[in-house]
């Protein structure tokens, strides 16, 4: 029985589970991997040596792939998509599990289709095209940085220096075109743009004449910021021709992508004649952090090449790609992966052809190997090797270098973590990310032309074209802008401001004024501004108001004149008249003041009634006393004395209030009787909204849409074209077909009122805006002119231009705004509040005292009074309030004092009588003796 179970177990072990267990224990002695790249290229020459060394290191390392050796087979694609595809298909005939490469984005696009079909991972150390996405090409794995990050770095540099437009010169293939698309998107996020794109043929047939024709077109453009995204061969030809054309001098900025950095790293040091055409160029280089392994490999590299070939970042990425694949294969085998291939049934149908496609096979466990590659987490010569969710290497970063002399100088770093910095990215990874503008820093740059001054980045195009400036051809208010009859020139306040500002610029601005409008009617300023967006004009100069809708489509300069909508209405002079003394206070103020006089009289009467005989007596007398006392306080002529402390407190506060009211009334009445007063039934924009009278506005002004936004019906708005039409419409009024008021901008209104003395501004200015010159979005000229306008304002020239055109008036009357001259309750409510609180507090304290006394008073001590319907308690309270307070204690004390005083006076009188009698007796005795 035991032998039977042993045999069954052995059969189950060998027959049933051979496949599963063999996965865990069996490893092939050799694993074939392929490599496709261009041997005779700047990247290929370095990558070939780097991958050979990586395979040697892996095979000699017993800790990884024990018992298994990597067999690397390299094929030269010669930068051809066709040859690359053929070589990839050849690999599929030899059971290759993975392919390293290609270095070219063009070849990668083609080979990726083969890798997808045959499920063979494709690890590219040089294809940087950002459109090689994991969605379209799931078996494509980029083991270097994508151009998406490189173009983000370029956009950040452009934004850092404040430039708004760049020119892109690129190789016209998948690598160049898609890189430029990425750059365009990143620039747009920073409100920058590519103003001109110049493509170069990717073939070898490009000659110097072609490049010269291209750069001549670039030299005629406005921008002086040139981004060069090409390959080394065409790139050096572009720089050489640019130097010949004088485009490597002062004012130009050249930003080269990493094609120049890996060429310099592999060839350094170069002789001066080779580096002379690239002096001052900014270059990007993929950043690899310093480490002991990297330094040791550089030392080893020098021994391998004898210093004849430099090591660049793509060589490091090629070396790490081999190690990445080795670690993935190790994990693949540990998870039971088996290297096995099967034929594709779809290819068998083509077996009769001469291509022998049936020999190609599909990697059965290709998905497992791909998953292990993407889940890798190791540290290589280039730093951490780990993929994020979109299958890009984590922590992308670039060095920013400046070509100087025969070498280069690093001026900073860019990382997707914190942007531009002079601190290495690996140091910033230990801190919280900070991409604020104040945290973006770079060292100083030696620009083309050997200058440290940051180039402006643009010039006026050197193509013979003048700046086309649209100017409104106004029919009214020609002091601001008007066309000189018989010429194409313009004059006016706005024109003088523009020419003065242009004269302050440190460069010439060629321009020509083009009239907009027929001169018989004011044109639409909104249409004028919109003409800039369509390319009809390059700018617009005139009395153009800066409003929200216009700022959405164009850029404005700094305002050179303040502007805002105001209401103009007729007015009438107010004579003093017989009832002028009532005008200082409004009706509400008179009512509240009168009520408070009466309230104060009642409050003082309540507080004084029980203890002050002057506030007692018959009801009629008490009523008269209340009225007299309250009204006499107006003139501080009250004769009644207040005895209680509470009454005196209330009276003192009230007399202070009366003092303030009297002083204000006197001052206002004096102004009314001595100064000419103006009045208008319209008080401002609010009264216009509430009414239904017609309202005038200037033709072409933004006042019409603004008033409609306020809820004023369009049927109420009347279009007026000149100051004369203003005056006539206001004079006729609504009853005769005119308008009740006019809404217009303050500069026009001031000019209108300088000669029309019958009208005034009513209310306050209800919008705040200004006039500016309009330019296309992100125009650098708008920024420079804004600075010039500020300079005009600071040195006083702007005011002098204003006085030249606009400072004149024939009206001698006051031109201040019409406002109500009455004193309103809102100016005194604080005083009335204090007085009211004092009265309430005094009454509260008084009634608390009465209630306490009521509680202490026996019921029988209060006279019952007449039989009424009131309860006993209420009758007792009323009786106590009306009772004369007993002051007997105070009276007895007073009588004792008076009695003592009378006794003293009697004694003094008796003493004086005795002295007189004695004097008389003595005198008589003397006489008798004599």
C-alpha cells in the first residue's frame, strides 16, 4: 500500500504539476535581448560602449540573474524607420525578449507597432517625443526624460525673463514637430506664444543656402528669442549661418535643447573656432545627480576611451536601461515567468510569401515582463529609476548651462518639482515644493554679444512695414483727437501724449496713423478695438476708455487720463425768499428736533414734579410750563431751576445738543443767504434709474451698453453727436423732445461745461476708469509705453499737454457739483441717540426709586382718592407720583440754622446798644464837669 501511494504521488508530481513547478525552478542559461540605434551618431557611439559595459557588469554580478547570462545583439538602424522595422522583425525570429532602443523618435514610432503586436517590451533611452504615449504604444517604455518636461523648462525660462514671444526652429519630423507642439502648449499656459515656426528638412540634403534663406526670414521677425530644437548636424549649421548674418550679436537670445549639450559633453573640449558660433547660447541638459557610482563610472569611461569620447546623459540612460531590464528579468523569473514564444496564426496565412513572416513569434509572457519593468524601483547612474502613473520617469530635471569660451557654465537647474533654482534638485526634494515667482532664481548669463544686460527680446520687424495705428476720426470734441485737413496726420491731446511717450523710448518706432471713421460721425470705439484682433491695425491710439470687455481681447497701456461716467443736468438758482430760514434743515430733521424738544420738557417735568414747586400746580399750568421750558432751552433762556440730580444730568446733555444744532443751523443759514445756491431735480444716476425721462449719451461711447446694464431701457437713450446737440437737448428738456440729463465721460463733460454755464454735474462719478492706448495681447510695446507714460506723469509733461489742449473756460460761476445743501438727520443722529439714552436712563432710575418707595409706604398712608376703575396699586402709584415730597427733615435743619443765626444777630445788636449808652453817659459827665 505504501509503495502504491508513493508511485501515485510521483506520477502526480511529474505529470500533473510539471508546468507550474518548472516555472519556479528552471531558468534559461542565456536570455537574448536586442538593441536598435544608430551606431555612427553622437548618441550611438556613446550608447554602444555603455550598453556593452552594462551587459558585462550584469553578467559578472552573481547577485542578479544567477546562472543566466544576457546576450545583447545590436543592430544599426541608421536613423531610418524602415531599417529599424526590418531589424526589429529580425529580432522576433531569434526569440528576443526585449529591445533596448531606438534612440530616434521617428524609428520608435514605427518599431512600437511591432512591439505591440509581438508583445516585446521596447526600452528607449533616446526617443523623447512626448506623443509616444503608453495608451497607443503599451509596450513602449521610455527610460529617459520626455521632451514634454524639456519644453516646460524652456517655457519657464522664457517666462522667468519676461519674454512673451519666441521663434521656433525645429527639425521637421516627429521629434521636432511634436516637441514644438509641447512647447506651444506650455508657453500658452504662461501667456506666451510662438510667433513664428521654421522647419528644417530632416534629410541630409539641407545645405547652407537653405539655412540662410530660413534665417533671413527669422531676422525680419519681431521676436529675438529663438528656440533651436534640431539634431547636431543641422543645429551647428544654423548657428554658423546665424553668426555670419550677425544674429549671434547683442539683442538676440538662443535657447538650444539638449541636442547641443550631449554633443558638447561627448566632444569637450572643443577648439575655439568650433564654439565661437555658439557663444552666449543657453543649453538644456538632462540632470543626473552626483554619486560615487557615477564618478567611478566616469573614471572607468576615461580608461575605456582614452579621453577621445566623452560620456553624456544618454549614455548613462543606456547603461541604466540594461540594468533595469536585468532587474525586471530577475523579478520575472522569481514570479515563475517562462521565456516561451508562440506563432501568430495571422502570420501563417502569409506563409507562402517570400518574407517568411511565419518565422516571427509572440512572447507569451511579454505582459508579465512589461509589468515588472514598470514596477521597478532601483537607483542607477542617473539616479532613482521608477515610473509614475503615466509611465514616465519620476523627478524629471535639467541643468541650464551657458556656453562661454571653449566650455560652459551652469547657471541653474530646472525641476518639475520646484521650477528654476540655483540649488540642485535633489536638495529641493527634501523641502516642500515651492514654485512661487520669488523662489525662481538663476545665476547671471553672458548673452550673445558678450553682454550681461538681459535682452529686451524683441524689435520692430526689419521688413519695411510700418506699425499700423488706428485713430478715431472724431466729429466732435476734436480737442482730444482730430485729423488735420488735407493730410494724413492727426493732432490733439491724445496724439501729443502718444508722440511724447514714443520719444522717450530708447528705440525707434516706425508707425503710421490710419483714420477710423468717416469724420461725420463718431466711430464705435468697440469696433476700433476689435480691429486690432483681426489684424487690421497693429494698435489704436485715441481717447479709448479701458473697460472690462475690451481688456479681454487687447492689452492697454497705463492710463494717461482719468475718466468715468457722470450725469450732466440743467440747474436753477435758488433765491433766499421769505422762507429761506427753513432750508438749513430737512423736513425730517425739523420733525425729530421738535419732537426731542417736547420729549425733553416731559422728561424734566417727570423728574422735577415731586420736589420742585416750579413744576407743580394745576394741569393747565403744568402743560404751559412743559412747553415753555422745552422751547426756551433753544435760546438757553429757561427760568425754571432743576433740583434733582437726574434732571440736571438730562438738561446738561440736552443743552450740549442744542448748542451743536444752533451752531450748525446758523452756519448753514449764513451760507444760504450769502452764497448763490443751485438746484436740480436730478440728484444722480439713481434718480435717473427711478424715473422715465429720456437720457442722452455720446455717439460711439460705451455709456450706452453700460446704462443698459444698469437696467435703463434702450428706448429712453438718445444718441447725441456734438456739444451743440448736448446743449439743445438739455435746453429743450423732455417735454420738447430733449433729454432730462446726459451721461458721458468726465473729460468730455469738463470740456462741455467750460463753455456751457447753464448746466452742472449732479451726483458723483459712478464709474472709475481711464484712457489708454490699445495693443494686441502680450505686446511688449504696451509695456514699454506704459513706463514712458508714467515718466511723462512724473516729470510734469503730461499735465502740460493737458493744459495746452483742455485748460480753458468762459464760465465764471462755480463749477462744483450740485448737491443738497440741507443738513440731514444722518449728521446728528449720534447726538440724538446720546440724548435719548440719557433720558431713558434717567427715567428708569427715577421709576426704580418710585417703586422702591411705593413698596416701603404703608397702604393706609396713601389717600384713597375717588372711586374709579383703577386698582388700588395703580391709584397708589399715581398718588405717589403726584405727591409733594416731604422735606420736613431738611426744613427742621434749615430752621435750626436760621434760629442760631438770629440769636447771634440779637446778641450783637444788644452789645452795640450798650456800647452806645455807655458812650452817651461818659460824654454827659465830661460836659457837666467842664
